[in-house]
C-alpha cells in the first residue's frame, strides 16, 4: 500500500471510529437509565401480576403453549402458574435492576436482568409494545459494553479496570448499539412513507383522535389541527434524517439527538404509549458527545466535594463484598471473551440488518421468514395510524337474572364513557385488549371470559352464569359525527364453583 493510500485509509478509519465511538460516561448514563426503567416497569407490571402472569389470569400456561409454542419453553415465569414464583422472580429482577443502576457487579447484573426480562416478555407477549422490544435490545447490546466502567460501585471500589474513565469506547458492540437505535427510526420512516397520512400531515390528528390513547396534553392539542399538521410532517422529516445520527459528530449530532428526545417527550405528554418514549430517550444517550459529559462531570463535581467523594468511596469499599482473586482460568476466559465477543456481535448485527431488510421487503427470504419479520417490524402508527377508537363492555348474567358489566362494573351501558382511557386500567391492559379484538386473539377470548367470571366472583357474593365480551368500535373521523358498532367477541359460560 502506497503512503498516500495508507494515509487515506487511516483518515477513513479515524472518521469511522469517531462516529462509532461512545463516551464511557454515556454508557454509564445508559446503564442507570436502563436500570431505573426496569425497576419502574416491574413496579407497574406488578399491579396486574396475577392477571397477566399466572394461571388465574388472562393467559394460563396451556393457552400460552397452544398459541405461542416455544415461548413457553424459554420462560422461567412459565415454570409455575402460581403467584409465589412470579413474586420471587419479580423480586430477583428488581434486585438485579438495582445492582445494574448502581453499577455493582455490572456484567452479572446486566446478564441476570436481560435473562429475566426475556423470560417475562415470553410469559405474556400480549401485553408488549415497541418500547419493550427496544429495551430488550438495548440491554442485550449492553452485555458486550463496559457499562460499569465509570459512575458505578465497581469503579468506586476499584473492582474493575477503570483506566481512562472519561475516554471513549469503540468497536463492533458500540456500532451495534448505535445502529440498532437508528434502525428503529429509519425503518419506521420507510413504512410511514408508504402511506398517505404522514406525508399529508393528517396522521397526528388521527392519532390524537383515538381517545383511549390520548392523555394529559393530548386532549387539548387535538383541538388545534393547524398545529398538528406541521408536527406530523416535522416528525416524519426527523425520521427520514435519522441516519445522520451515524454520520454527524459533536454538536450537530447532539442537536439531532435532542430533537428526537423532544419528540419522545412530546409523545409521553400526549399519548399512552407505555415505556416506549422513555426507553427511546435513554437510547439516545450514547449519541451525546464527550463535551456534553465533560459539562455534566463538572457540575457533578461541583455538587459533590472532593472530601465527600472520598467518604463515599470509603463507605462503598466497606459495604461492598470484594471479588475473589482472579485465577489463571479466569484470565484465560477473559481473553477468550475479548476475542470471541466481537465476532459474535458482528454476526448478530449482520443478522439484525438482514432481518430488518426482509421486514420492509428489500431483501429476499422464504415466505415464513418474511411473514414473521413483518409481524415484528418497526411499524408504530405506520404506514397509517389506526382509524378506530373504542371501549369494552362485558355484559354478564347473575343467577338472579340481573345484567351487569363484568369489566367496568355496574349496570350495562353501551354509550361512550366520559373518558375512554379510564376503561383500560393500564397501558398493558390496553395492549392486551386491543390484541384480543384482532383475529389472532380469537383463541384467547375464552380465557378472558373465564378471568372475568373469576374476578367478579372474587369481588362479589355471586358468580355470573355467563359473560359476553363486546368491543364497541367508533371510527375516528376528522370532521363530522361518528357512529359506533358493536363487535361481538363471544360469550363464555361460567362454570359453577
């Protein structure tokens, strides 16, 4: 290779490394964010622990195996249908998330957190959304990165090699982490451009017209269509520009990442999307340049004096259990890990790229693979937003002949509720019930009926003889009145106790 060619190659490699490098403090911030998100997610899920994760709920293990097959085999949560195992696994996941947040035995905490998260998701896929998929992937790529290299108990106590704590990390794993985030945006842009609502600017009006999705500022913004059209086009433009997150560096990259974060914050303030906006904001942290973390570090040092930092480090060393001395075998395993991990990550990254290419139809694949990839592609509100709103009514007959609503309580009413969102107790329930009305949810409707029978009997002195499940569907019309129609999802005969 001539000197000129070598020089060009060195400049090209330096340019690529600069764009694929991640500041160690950004990885630490991502670790803390992932740990906190896991903790909050567990707390929110625990409100419906019996309903969503036991055999007394809406998806007993026989139904899970019948509909989802292999997923039941990879879920620790599916080893038992009782409450005790779920409580124990939730508690273990909470401890692992706390350790991950603090950066204590970070690699082990991340591995345990990821395994339990996969197991939890496999136990009830009906309550998952895109935010869960992103969280699972961020945590997976984090397994191959030094998440505990700084701002952690491991770093404070010197249990890990923390030389160059303020430096950057670059490699196949950082590339996978950054590419994963951009893939979500870029593929969603491709799918949105195939529809009409987003390019025309009407998409956000349709989204905010779905009453069971809108929260907080969403109801107020729905009344300003002149504002919503530029918002829809602006978000589409951002999605189209998302590959620039891998091209830009420094302040321009930070500004683009901040624009995406602002968009996700807007989603959180207007729509009921579960963890998705917050996981997406966390995913943008690795794109922030070292200058941002230098500023954050100076502010942190200003808040915590040197003397106080010293006391914190001494306290952490006293309460932290020291790691056993490294053995020769451990050293060899660490060397193998350093050599093998990049190869594994590179292969997985290629697989992810191919899978996503198949999902949007730009790469050939067998029909079964293509159908599976399309089912799990990044198509949030794309190519068109949903054009229907609705709520559930569950007329039940009591032994006395009285008719009650086994889902909402009280007497049966078919009219629109004052706030449709209140008929869905949580985002997880919303996702589950929307899946139930689709054709794929038909095999699970009897299980929901059985759950309603048992729930009513547990809360009242009588047990229904039967329960019907009806979805009252209302089209989202931008201008003009709408009419509802009842979608009958079946009637379940409640067995006598």
